C-alpha cells in the first residue's frame, strides 16, 4: 500500500530532514519504505512523504508509536496539520 503524508513543520526543513533520515531503523521495524520526500519549491514549511507500507494496520501501529511521535514533534511536525492520502495501485 502506498500513501502520501503531508504536514506543516515549525523548526525548518533541515531540522525535519535530519530527524526524518535518522529514524530509518524505526521505519524498518514496521516495514515502511520511503519512496520520496520533500517540500514545495516555494514553501519549506510543508513537507511531503511518499511511503510504502505493508498494511493499513501496520501504518496505524506506527502512527501510535509514542517514540516515533516524539521524534516527529522534535522535528517540528505539527501533528494536527497532518494529512494522509492512500494511493490506488
């Protein structure tokens, strides 16, 4: 299953990117593959991730992971702004 996640960030793109890349081991734990990530050219305050996950249940488990949620807020992710779009394959 592939999905796109977007969210607003408050601590700058480089801070987000460095923390995003540093948690590869957590994504691996859930079998999540990063296909792409970035921000709109004119807006470094909004980030997009294209991910491949084994199942909806796995993604829900990852989103409930308190350690992962803390890392995301440490990276400046505004969790209330997050949107998830599931892609049809």
